[in-house]
C-alpha cells in the first residue's frame, strides 16, 4: 500500500512537471502575447523560488511525518492549478510557476519518494524505481489529456479541471495512506522479505551536514542537475524542437508517449540493478544516454529521428530518476533522509530552473538550439568521466 501510494503521488506531480507544463506553453504565449524567452525566464525564476524551501520541507517531513506534510502539499498543488487558470501577465505567470513547481516537485515528489525509502532498505532499488514509475506513467497519460482539454475548452479551463482531479484523487490518498517508517507500526522494512543479496553492513546514518561533505552526495546532485537542466529545456521546448526537426504537433504529442514508455522501462531496469550495484557505478550509463539525446537533434531530422531522440531522453531520465530515488537513502540512511533529500532537491531542480535559459538564448542569438545542445553533450560526458573518481561515502570513526 505504501508503494502504491508513493507511486500515485509521483504520478500526480505531472501538472507541475515539465512534461505537463510544456503542453500549456504555446497556448499561454499566444494568449498573453509574450516571448518564449520571457516564459523561459519566468519558468526559471519561478522554479527557483518554488524549490528553495525544499530543505525546510524535508526537515519538516522528518519531524511531523509524511501524512500531514503530504496532505498540506497536495492541497497547495490544487490551489496552484487554480491560480494558473487566472494568470494575466508575465509577473503572474512567474508566481504561478513558483507555486506549481514548488508544490509538485519541491513538495509532492519529495514526500512521495520519501515514504518509499522509509519502508524499503535491502529492496530499495527496485521499490524506489517502482515508486518513480508513477512519473513515467503520468508523462504518458497527462500530455494527451492536457492537449485535448486545451483544444476543446482552452488552457484556463484545463487548469481548473486538473485542480479538481487532484482534489478528488490525490488528497484522499495523502490523508489515508501516507505513513511514517514501519517500525512505528510494529512492522519491518521490505515487507519482511529477505534481501536480494546478502547485506554486508548495517544501514548508514548520516546527518545532512555529514552527507554534504561526501563526493557521492555531489555526484548524485550533479547528475540530477544535468538531467533536469537538459531534460527540462528539451521538454519545455519540445514542440519547438520537434518543429525544427520537421515533426508536426500530432506526432510530437505521440513521441511523448514513447518517451514516457522508455522512461518507465529504464526506471525499473535501473532500479533492479541498484539492488546489486552501487549507484555511482550506474552514473556513466545515465550520462551517456543524456549525451546521445543532446546529439540527435544536431545529427538529423524527420519523424524517425524524433522518435529515437524521445526514447533516448526517456531512457536518460528513467535511469537518473532511479539512481537518485534510491541512491541518497542507500548511501546516507533513513534517519535524516528528508533533510538530505530536501537539500539535494535544491540542486536538482535548480537544473530544471536554469536549463531552459541557454536554449532560449541560443535560439534568440543564433536562430537554432545547436550551441546549447553541444554544451549539454560536453557536460554529460564530463559528468560520466567524473563518476569514476568518486568513492563510496564512509562515516568518520
């Protein structure tokens, strides 16, 4: 039940995820008569403003428990969708993005991953990956629904409908199924099942300050930052990039389904591997996929290239999400996990905030995404190389 609740929580973050927001971008630009750069700046600043409270939210979850935190966060997400329905200017759009991104990613995504990590230890890799599958499933389900709602009723009515959906589905789940660690209820982790491989050490217990002094923390933050930066920029400008690759809007919507399908498969596959291998060993795999994604819009055009590009992006996202979902708990334990994950979310979502800017500037200055894509390719390969020099964290004796 905890795993299902966490998965559904990840699923319902889509209204604030870039894959969901991107469907609204072009209609918002057209109605408000503002430039794509203005929207990118609003998205960047709004995302930063929304995610900055994440360390505080993480500590709050540690102290008050997931149920109270999740209930308040979900109510805030529904309110953010209602606010987006009445946006009239760029300044209002900035606030709307801050509320939407903060509630969905800095709040609901954090607490949804947190409860899964509290209830699974030796099987954490596959469990955290299964929990994260909600995000991939949402990426498949929501964009076509949003596109249909916008086409038939307009983007404002679509946001009102999303707020109603969150209220009648996610809010009851948060109130009834989100729970603190199993020991408080006389239960054991991993549903009492034996470890997939023999445990060689007891569970670690790092404070946030201790975690911040390890290379593993910064490696996990780096892959989160890069994947979010590049992935957010590509998804936010998805229809523009697809147009530059000579892919029409209907096909561009369809490839999002392929993106999400591959994301789901790689999330589970990487999660299963995390129960056998250290997270840092899988970082090069995720980063090479991200580098390949960045190279494809440069290398070719057409629907086939568009589909391969979308699937590579889904694979990069899926593998990184599994590594991040399980990696922090694997290396640093559960005792201060909310505070540690809250700190990591600031860095990860900062990537989502800053990522669209180089792409917007690249288009404004050169007329194409070429410069931003080349920079993304180089950074992904650099991060893959750096992972070989990072060791597993150890507490000082």
